[in-house]
C-alpha cells in the first residue's frame, strides 16, 4: 500500500514539474522577466511542489 502512495506522489510530482516549467517559459512570464521582474509566483510554487512530491514519492517507493 505504501508503494502505491509513493508511485502516486511521484506521478503528481512529475506533472507539477512539467506544469511549472511550462509556466516558467510561457510568453507572459518571459515578458515579466524581461521587464525586470522574476518568474511568476505560480511557476515557483508548481516547481517547488513538484520537487517535494517527487522526492517524497521516490522515498516511498525505494525505502524498505
């Protein structure tokens, strides 16, 4: 059962990372960065959430 939760977290983490990267390279985000601002808060939240879920999922799968 614990492995299924780990697999689900890993999948969710990868999806969040992909969505965060897409948000980061989006046209609106490029304009914001060009005008002196940083990437959007949503992009950061998606990428950080993706990393956290991916790490937790990997730990759940590979930990005995």
